[in-house]
């Protein structure tokens, strides 16, 4: 069965430049989106501090970790499906800590191996730290979903997608791979998805730009999709999740089975 992971874009948290809501209100919005994703048929939800931009390059502040933990615990109490965490821009250690505290099943890491030039500057993968912490915490059950040649970034130097995939899985020990387009809401290419699937036996997810109208370009061969923007009311990223749109994508995926 093809997996549908829906994204919960948490409103800007207290302390973020665009914050206008209390933490309690941020939690209420996030839980409502998670419930809409569940009602529409998503298999899992992933929580992101998406509206906290401009993002830190790596480690976020302690209050962000605490706030995201509160959000994830509230979602776990309300929604009985797998939970994931992505601490933007690239704080895998905090994501892993939150996952441990909240019983989440997976984390997403934008730059797990290699080095990428981004709008936050140069981000270097820290697979060694992430995987050692996972082992030290006894958290091998928390899967690491690693982006390769992630959106909003370009690699430092020439790097083929297939080589990046092999680095992430064979040397970085990532449990799954995520392929994206160039920016949020932009789809990956069929060629890139096929290349990634051909370079690893690990699951491969399409992580941006997936809609009910184009999912057949990726599934198969992709194991699953991670959808955010298109699932919002009118397809606008600042709107709440629309369970009807989630259901449309779920049905489109199921027709490909």
C-alpha cells in the first residue's frame, strides 16, 4: 500500500518573527489540521515548524523544542496514526529528541549527508551525530527519512542524484529517501524518482508538489508521498487542511494500487 504522509505546518511559534498566536492557539490549529489529515485518509502526519522562517541553519532554540513537543503530544492524544517530526531547517538532533518524548515514528532530515548551499548558508549533513544519538537513546525504532538534493538548496560541487541517495543510505544509514522539486509546492520529476528508486532498496518518498492530478507520475515506483500545500483549502499553504482534498489524493493513490 502506498503511504500518504500529510504535513502539519504549525503556525509561527512564540519567538518567531511572524508569530501572532499564543502557544495554545498554535496547538489548536495544528491538532485541527492533523484531524483533517486523518479524516481524509492520511496514514501519517509530520509536524513542521514551517512558519518560523527565516530558519536557523541547524540548532533551534530550547523554547522551540519545548513548543513542538507540546504540539506533538497534543496531536498524539487526538490522532491515532503515525507521527513524524521535522525541525527546520536542519535540526535532526532536536527532532529525534522530540520524537523520543512524544512516541513519534520517524523524523525528516533535510540535509543528512553532504553539503548544500541554502538560503540559510551552507548546511552540512550530520549523519554521524544523528545516528549515534539514535543508538545512544535506544531509539532505533525512530526512522530517519532523509532528503537528497533537497528543495531550496543546491549541492556544493557536482553530485549525481544516484550517488547522493547511496551516500544517504549506505553511508549515512538513512531508513528512507525523500525526493523533491526545487521549492515548496514544486513537484519532483519522474526521472528523479526512478533514479532514486534504482539507487537504493530503501523506501523512496516524493516530498513536494504532489497533487491528486499528478500522483500517477510518481506512484509507482515511489513508496509513498509527503503532501502539504495542495491539501490546504484552495491549495493555499496558509489555509487550514481540507479533509476533502486529502480524500481526493487518497483516492487517487488507491486507484494506482
